[in-house]
C-alpha cells in the first residue's frame, strides 16, 4: 500500500478529519496570500498537513 492510499484511508476512517484538513488548508492559504503565486498553494498544503498530523489530538 502506498503512502497516498494510507492517507486516503485514514481520512476516510477518521470522522471529521477531512473537514479539519479543509479548514486548516483554507487558513494556511489565507495566511500565505502575501507570497506571490505559490504562497496560497503551499499554505493550503501545509495547513492540511498540520491537520493530518494532529489527527489524534
């Protein structure tokens, strides 16, 4: 099983994780808007990653 499949399964099996990742991703994108072009994309990825990392909290 690849890491991508593992992450997808974790998101599907953890109630509310997808919503939390979307929320953190949006916050990360907004915070990173001042950085030209790639800022919002990287901010969203980092935000979703933080939510995924904190899934057990």
